[in-house]
């Protein structure tokens, strides 16, 4: 009788022990999949106050409210955003360290070939863009052209004479200038400056003919009539300049050079966490508050996510690397 009771007691203990193990395992699994359960770091490769930083902080505010944990912006300026990208590439792929980057991320391989410790494509999982800034071709009042057709005709008549200023060698404007010239068999005189502000100053002052600039950097001058926008390098017209044609519409070929702002994670991030962050990004883009903030910066709201964003990053890296190689572009 005692043996039977002992066997039943032992069996019951084993049964309850198994239940306890299953419960503990379930709790552990739940804890592992619960995201986020602590603050998330958004690494930005630019100083505080610039467009990328401002957009990142707006997204961080939205994500903090949406997911119930702080999203903290960590500015790591320097080395053309390489420091920020390296910090994220080497971080655990758990969703708690993310890169809030921009188009120049895809220019790094061409400009710094063999000099960085990460792969701009393989080391990251692109999640979602939240905004785009169309590249716009603008001319000052000193250049007597009013359309893209007139600009191209003048460039063909006087090869290498039309000056096109950009924020510097290897900048997004520099690549945009070269891409347009190649697509239309033109020769332009590239004039690199140290930043976008002096480009605008010389355009308005008549010392510079033209510039392939991000829309946000020249929108006030376009609105005031000091600069003329000839075309936007986007697949569709910008909501900020609905009367300005795309390059395709204006006869400039299938030329696109949008600058994007978006979210990337270390490679290997769990798909469920990635999809959760993508949903937050889409909701941000659709919110009226975000749209107002972006429009104030001269940006268009845009959510290109998942595989589409990854494909875009891959295409841009290939394009910019080829141009940098052909022009022998290198940045110290």
C-alpha cells in the first residue's frame, strides 16, 4: 500500500514539475519575444539640429508613444556617417540599436572602398524609409533659361561651360549631377563647395549657374522667386512643388535622384521585430503631425519598407559605387 502511495506521489511530483517547466519556458519565450522592454537607441550620423536629426527625433517621439518605451536619439557625427553606421553594424541584432540614416549611407562603399569595417548592404537590414527629399535642378536669375529643355540645349551648345554647384565632392548633389550628365550625354562644370549654404548664396548672387540640390535646401528661394526650379528628380512630382515637372516629363530621361531618410537595423534582426518597427514607421508617415513636420523641412512623407527598401539600397550602392569608380572619387 505504501509503495503504491509513493509511486502516485512521485508521479504527481513529476507531473507538476513538468507543468512548472512548461510554464517557465513559456514565460521565458514570452519575455524573449516581447519588444521593446527597454529603451531603443536611434543612432544618427549627423550633429543635432540638421534635417536627419530633426526627422529622427520626430520619429522617435512617435515610436515612443506607439510602443511604450523611449526611443533615444544618439548623435554620432563624423567621417561622413561611417562612425554611426559602424556602431550599428557591430551592435546586437535585437532591435535595441538602430540606424536612422540617409541616402549617403549607400555612397559609402564607393567613396571609402576597402576602408570601412562593414558592408553597407550585408551588414544591415533596411526596415523603412519615412521621408524623401527630391533632388531639384535650380538656376539663378543670372542664367536666362526657363525650362529643362533650354538648360540642356545650352549645355550641348557650350560643353563644360555651365557650372553646377554642389555641397562637395562625393555629396548626394555631386552624384546627382554626374548621373544627369551621363543620362543625357552632357558635360557640366562641377563646382564643389563646403556645404549647401554657400551654393545657395552664389546661385542667388549670380556667381553660379545651377545646382542639383535637395529640395529642402532651396525651397524658400524657389518660393520667393530668387531661384527657378526646372525639374525634380523623382518618379512623381513633389507635393511641395506640384507645378514643377519631373525630369522624365520635362525631357530629361528616366532620371531619379531622391534623397531618403530611413531606419536600418543590424543584419539578422528577427522578422517579427522588423515588421513591428515597419508598422510604426508606416503609422508615422501617415500621421498628420508627421506630414506637417516633414513638409516644414521640405520633405515628402514616404514609407518604402522591407524588401522594397532593401532592393533600393542595393541598387543605389551599385550605382554610386560604379560612378565613384569611373570618376576615381575618393574622400579622405
